[in-house]
C-alpha cells in the first residue's frame, strides 16, 4: 500500500508539472459552469439545488476522463519508463492502484474547484446541503468508474487515440445502458436483458446520489465496478507490458 | 560461494522467432560480465528477463537466490537495473526522480537524503540536481539512470549499455566507477564497444541470434584471434553464414 501511495504521489505531481492539469481543470470548469447556467436553466428553474450541474457532470466525465486515462500506460510505454517502474521492487498491483488513485484524486480536485456553485446556490436560497454533498460523492464515484475502465483500456494498447476512442465508447455503453431508449427497446424484445442493462447502468446508480440517497447497494456497485476493472488492468498489464 | 545471478536454459520466443535460445550462465560476486553481441542478438531481451520485466518462455533466472518470476519483489530489491535507453520521467527533477525510486525501495527521512546525495556524487550529478530531467543532455540523462540503479547499493547490477551517449571523459568515469564497485558486486553490462570489455570486464559472453557462442575471459578471447574485433566478427558472422 505504501508503494501504491508513493506511485500515486509521483503521478499526481506529474499532472501538475505538465499542462495536462491546467487544461483539464479549466475546460472542465468552463463546460460545467456554462452548461449549468445555459442548458441547465440554473436561474429560471427558481430552485435552490444543483440538479442542473449534477445532470451534466457524468456526460462531461464521459469525454474528459478517457482523455486523462488514455496516456496512463501508453505514456509509460512511449518513454520506456514502464520498464523502470515495473523493475522497481513493488508488486504490480501497487503500480496499477497508484496510477488509479492519482487520477482519481485529480478528478476530486477538479470537482472540488466547482465550489463557487455551492456558494452561489447557498446565497440565492437555502438548499439541502446534504443532498449536494451526496451528489458530489456520486460524481466522484462515476469518475472512479470511468477512470478504472479507461485505465484498463489504456493498458491494452500503446496507441493513445485507440485508447481514447475505445474508453469513450465503453464508458458510453455503461452510461446509456439504463436510458429509456435502451430499456424500452429491450423491454419489448428481451425483458431479461432490460433488467440487466438497468442494473449495470452507471447513470441509474448516479441518479440516486443526486436525490440525496446514498444506498449501500450503489456503493457496492461502484466499488465492484472499480475493483473489477483494476483487476483487468493488472492482468492485461502483466500480459502486455513488454509489447 | 553461490553465484548472485543464476540463469538457466533461459528462452524467449516471440511470434515467429526465438529471441533468446536456451542461454545458461551464472555470475558470482566480484565478476564483471561483458554481454556482447550484434544488434538484435537478444542482449536486451535477456536483461529484461533477468530484471523480471519480461516473463521467459522457458527456463529460469534468479537474483541472490530469489527467482525473478516466483519472488519478483525479493529479487528486484537486490537488483540495480539500467534499462535500455536509460528511461526517466522527463518532467521530474534529478533529485525528485532519485528520491522517488529511493522511496519505493523503502528509504525515508535522512537516510533517503543521504542515499540520493551519494548516488548523485558517484555519477557527478550534483550540479544539475534541481533541473528537470528533460532539460538535460543525453550524457546526463544516462547518468541519472545509472544513479537510480546505484542508489540502494545493490549486490547485483544489470546495466544495458551504461556508456552509450557519454563523451570519452564520462565513459572513463563510468568505467572507473564499475571497476571500483566490482569486488563487492556481481555486475552484468551489455555493450557493443569492444575495448570496454577489455577495460572493465573479467569475463565476456558473446551471443548471436539468441544463442550463447562464447563464455570466456577477454584475455583468452584475444589469444584465439589477433584482436577482440576479429574474434567478434568471426564468431557472430560465422553464425549467420551457417
């Protein structure tokens, strides 16, 4: 665990030593703010909550998180540092976990920087801050799920474009699985699959958090989603590290 | 005394060809083994397997009695490895990078500071300690990689082309360094500079097309032909003609 944290610390400072951090955070904040106030009708709704904001964050993450993960392993391969990192005395899972934790912490920082929205809504009215907090927890879990998925895809290929497109597509699959279009289509033809699709949907699970419900089964869903893809990442890495 | 590096029938096959074919050798404390061969002969592949980066198709490699596949972390703790091309994280400073590898190796506090200072002193990096590695010249980058391999004073050193890209003075320094450390360590260096073998190695191995063709002290090799150059050409080209 210590080794994982050392790797995470190095990775996180790596984000801030390059323009990656600035570009990511600025684009995220601009888009999140703009979408909340324009498409989200933040003012016209006349309600003191952050529902418009939370409804856009998972869709922003759908594109921004794969942009973050596409370089995770591809960059190590390009620089050859993968050979250095994996010949240091640390278990392989520690390298996988360290990279994931750094990216997750980074997403946490980006989310935390949206705090002016919380202040705004508190000045304009009296929102339920518990619900807002649970919404943020949900956002962080969605980011974690997409990160784990994207990191596993990044271990699969040394081409960053392929890693990005594949990660967006797979994240979209999990985001859209519970949407009415998909479930109604499946309901009329294969009702069993509709249930499964709804069960696997990231968006459905996230919905609970925005309503202020932190259910144990949703936490377990995200934890097993992240755990599963970190495991896939470690296995793929073990087989393809030298390719 | 038991050898610090044991390689037994090591083989690596890639789709369609065999990069390393049934190689066995061992290196004891005090030996400096020169690993020679034409480009693509399998030098780096052998070193990667020895360092536990690439799993062998067949055969075993162990460092200080720990098998690199079964007990990877134990084996790597006793190993200082300079990968081919001396890769480093470009955005980190020299001191930051060395501290990172030191922390992973379990050092902290004042010991970590002492170790990084010592490694930088050995490789003459003190002048650039706070510079980002990407701003350094090729020779400095190579020495950062070398410093990383020496930081924990390991009993086994595996260096893939340690003097590549260095100027003649720096080459001399690195060879001196290797010679100074040689008595307490088992060292493997790969190179295609033949005079380096005569200068620092106590033993030379030549591989061609993945097979071990010679394992002898450099002095013995020189007796066979007029010079190391001739021996190298005869052995490696002869293999290709066959």
